[in-house]
């Protein structure tokens, strides 16, 4: 079975010490991207674009 690919640079990860990365460098670069909020989970906007900004929030009574 071939060595797995690094999840950051897509090179062969031959040293199992850094899995799922190929090296400490890739591991730290990936961590830096998380810290800089470079990775985002796609989602719908939290506000309704049809709703005016000054509208009162809807509450049930």
C-alpha cells in the first residue's frame, strides 16, 4: 500500500510521526491557517437579507 498523502501539501507522507502531514512544517502551516481563520465552514448567512436592519427581533409570547 502506498504512503498516504499529506493533507496540506499533497506530497507522500513517509514519516508516520507527522501524520496526517508529511512534516512538522506542513503541520505548523496548517495550524497557522486555522489560527488566521483561513479555513471556514460554508454556511448560510445568519441574518435575513430581506429584513431591514432596524427591525425588532420576533419573539413568541
